[in-house]
């Protein structure tokens, strides 16, 4: 499956065609596919994991099982019977404690303009560096 197919399947859930999708699902799908193209053009790598659509910044990766091993952007999909209930863009940095607390996670509404996401500071961050400005209040 291609990234676009995986994203479409994640948004539509059990539905198999766009013709069965709700207006909200179609808007969300369009926005996520635009984000997908934007991140790929910047050099992010796409992955898909169950209910997450995720992109990894490859230059940030470290081998470690106890902390988040890369800087990531993801879209968490919270499905209800008639489609996704809530979709946010979430970002985490390499080195975040690998717990379900998301201590270093920033959330943005899906419709946030891409140039407002702190991608440059995410891409520049390396494990052990001081946290970028957007994360300073998260410590």
C-alpha cells in the first residue's frame, strides 16, 4: 500500500470508497494528504501504525528502546461510527520519555497552516540539545 492509500484507509476506517465518506472525512483526508506531500517535500519519511499516520525526521533517529527514537509528526485518528471524531497534528521530539504521557508532545488543530508548525526547530533538534522554544514550557 502506498502512503496515500494508507492515509485514505486510516481516515475512512471500515469504508472502502470516498463515495461512502462523510463531508468531514473528505475535508480531513484532503488536509492530511496535503500535509503528507508537504512533509515528504521537506525530507520527512512516512510510516503508518494502526490508528496513527506518522512521519519521521530521519536525521534525528537514534537507537534506543527507552525513549522516543526520532522526531515525529503524526496524526492521531479518534474514530467514531460516522468517521473521525477528532484529528490533530501532533509533534514529538527525539528523546521524549517513551510513555503514554506525551510530556514533549505539541498539538495543533488539523487546519493549522503548515508554515505555523515549528518544523524548522524540530528538524534541527538533536537528542541532548536544549529544547526548542515551542517545547520550553512542556518541561
